[in-house]
């Protein structure tokens, strides 16, 4: 494998952003996706010039799940008229120019009165490519719980809760997030090495919404791991533009067909290795790096010429296999259909 790609895989495995030209290369743009649709007689549903703009064309949300040493979760009581009196996690829209962690810290402070240090991303949820919720956990570092006497437009009050069954929830979608945060906390306490480490979104600006793939497969003859790489202007990990009006499964399926043809073999997306986002350069795009593994061996998976398989070093191959082997080794991505 070219050293540059080996280094790129090492970086995303470590939850780090890619640098330089590679970070913006796109193998399957919206323009190319539209052309593929038109060739099949399907009318495109998005402009090829789509640009992610916070508050206009994309919505990014942050939710923060804090679990204390008594296994209680931090909850806030809604003040909004549509759900007043009901309980939910501190959450809200990411504002223009705000990083994901900054948004999480602000929402917790505004809605609960507590200061928080965000420590890791524990889940990403997508409903269409233009709506993404980043779920963080962390530790409370100070402040004072908001009381009913301090109610404002952000929330009515906040408290630590052991039994969520005692509350009237605004929505039950947060139960999976809370269960995940509790399981992560227990895994860290037990030093369970099969779980991903603390990992926050990387600060890297993007002008587009991108999905980057780390596609792995084993060669039957040698039992060695191979990684798919593309050469558009230089060797890089295959990357496509996320379709803003389709869900992420649809984007992935279209891209895999573009890479392998309509008869693409059985494969499985395992979870995210990294998230790159930094709006401070007036760019509201993001890049999600997804680990994908083929079930059949390399000898049974043809490619159609846009990419090639390259053998990973033995050490890197073992690290990739370890990621594939554990369902908790990557950050889960939940696609809301």
C-alpha cells in the first residue's frame, strides 16, 4: 500500500483528521450522482451546486448524555410551548461558527446550569443527509443545577435522574442514547479494550458534506487484509458527496454500486472511525469516515476499474480486523429512515 494511504488509514483509526489535498477529494460528486440517476431515467432531486449552510440547507444538532457516579442521567424539563413540562436530554441546534463540542457545552449550561467537559462522541444519527445529530458524553465540571425558580425560555429546571420511568419524556428516542452512554461509561471503568477510546470530532473544515470509506477485505490465498484505494489525482480513501435529501444508507449504496457495479458483494458498514467538522473557516460541510467490511474474500469481489485493492501491512491489517470484530470498536451511526 502506498505510504500516504497507510498513513491516512492510521490517522482515521486514531480518530484524527486527514490533511492536505486528500481531505477534499471527492470521487462521486452530486453532479455525478445526478448523471447516474438520469442515465437510469430518474429525475435528480438535488442541485449539483448544493452547499451546506447552517440554518439554511443543513441542520446539525447536538445532544449531551451525562452519567454521574450514581448512574443517574442529567435531564432537563422543557420550556417550549410544544412540549412544556416534558423531560429530555440537554440538546439543541448547533449555531453558526460553533464547533460540535462548543455547542454541547453551551446547551448543557443553558438548559441545566452545569458546566461540562465533553470527552467523546458516542453516536451519530442521520435523517436525510442534511440533518445530523451528534451525541456526546462527558463530565460535569461545575455550576449549579437549574431550579424551578430559575426557569427561563431554555428550560424549566434540571436534575439528575436514576429512574427515567418517573418522568414524562418529550420523546423516547433518547433511551438508546442513554443506554449507550451508560454502557460506554461501564466499559471505560472496566478498561474494556474492545470499545472505542474517548474521541471527539476533529477540527477540519470542509466545503461539502462527505462520506469517506475505509473498505476492508481479506485475501483467501494469503489471509492478509486489503484496503480499497482510489486514484483521482493521488492515492486516497474513496470519498463521495452525501446526498442531502436521501438517507445515508442510500448514499452508501449508490457509492458502492459506483465502485463495484450493480452486483456488489455482501458488505457491512460497521460504524464511524472519525468525524471532521470545523465551521470557523466559514465552511459548514463535514466528513464522516465509515468502516465497511466485505464478507466474501477478495478473490470473489470484482471491482470495475475506479479503485484498486492494496495489501495493508500486517500490523495495520490486524488493527483493522480488530475494529471489524467488535461492534463497539467504532462510533455507531444510526440512520433514521
